C-alpha cells in the first residue's frame, strides 16, 4: 500500500507492506484521513505515545470500509461496513484497528471526509466534558482553544448535555465570531486583559464549573481565577506551552480539581470504554445531524506535507483531511 512515512526532512509517500489485522482487529481500507495536531510531532520525528520515529506512519483517525476481520471480532462487524475510528498509522491506504474503537458511519449520507474528522473529537470531548468535566443540565463550562476542531466539538457536546453557559475562547476575531454557531453562549479573547472578568460576569461572579483547557502555558493561573470554587479543570492540550507558573494559592483557595488527560498512556481497554461511553451519549445526536465539524480543506495523500504546513500555521477553521 501507499503511505506517508517519517523520513529525514519530513514525510515521504511510498509503498510499504500492507498491515495485517490481529485477532481483535479489523483491516480498514481508508477513504479519508483526519489531521490532528499530534501528527505534527510524529511527522517531525518525535514520539507520541507508542507512535513515532523513523519509518513510522503518522495519523490517529480515519474513515473507510472494513475489508477483513480478525478471528475474535464480533459477528456484527463484517466486510463492507462503513466505519470511522481513532487509529494509529492512518496516513495510509489501509490501517488495522481494534474492533471496539469503531464507530459506524452514520446513515445520514455523511461523506468520507467528514466522517474521518469526527472520531477523535467525539471521544476526546466526551471524556473531557462529560466524564471528567461532569457537564450536565444547568452547568457552566469554558472551552479554552474553542476554534479548533476538537474545541468546536466540545462546545456542542456541552450544550447537548444541558450546559446553560458555554464559553469559548479564541484570539482570532473572525473565528471567535463563529463560536456561537457551534453552541457557545459567550466568546472571549484571552489576549484581552479583561477576559477573566468577562467569564466572571457571564457566571454571576462564580466562575465556571468546568474548564476544558487545550492551551495551558501562561494562561493557566488566569484560568484558575476564572474557575468556580469546587470547579474542575481538565487539561487536554498544551498549545500555549508545557511549562508555566502555577498559582497554587488560587488553586487551593478555590479547591479546584485539576485533571490531566491523554490517550498516550491509556490501555486499549480504557480507550474502548471511552468510545463506548461516547457512543452511548452522543450517537443519537450524531445520526440526527446535531453534531458536526466544519471541513476547511482536503488534500491528496501526496500533498501531506502541504497539509501539515497549513495546520502548523494555524490557517484553518475546523478540520483538515487527506484523501488516500
């Protein structure tokens, strides 16, 4: 098969051996591949969990057709099924994936390109917003970095679960203006020195019950001040930096629960449970078309380095996809 492979100086598209599914896996012929920021590190030669290094195939999600099933795969999963999933090594024509990571592609005429951009956002944001953020009816939540594909899904999941105050952040005025299209009740600019005051005003002075933080870095202590007493901060990403000053006094005074989440150190069983929970709560809304992400642009697999350059430059709104 053809795949994008890590080489010195970037990715090279070349022929590599086809993957073989294990007993609990299915082989998927990929029709589209979702791009994610974690791919940038792998493409530059760094490790992301067990993935990475010279010769590695980047990519962590995609959509396509089942072409082969392992001996321990349940009988309802058969060749020809349209599926989407988080999967390691998806920058390719074929990928082997654990069967219990699969989502069937909704029966609402969803395109391959759109389907390929959904799995990671669905499971990441359900885990962050619902499981760890405890989002529910009447709650308030702040999504830091809300104009990313994952962030836009977080806004929608929060509203679906009944949150009444959903605040999204973006430093880009054009993107910030669009956050209400995806469920935000308020949008703030964290480059504005008054942004914490704006969050407090939106929550009657309390602060938000939960924060899903994909920025971290120098914003972390300000984020603590925007969080309510007994609130929760779920650290999903660190686009603003991995090291920063942390206001331990505010953290203690507000008795904030600070939770770090990542898929890199989770077992296969833990990931399967996250997928199961997200399907239970979100599948009906997905089939009804109530959860969606904007697809900014698609690229051919041979254009993978150009696609990653656009992602690195942060020039897109929503998601990017590759077509193998």
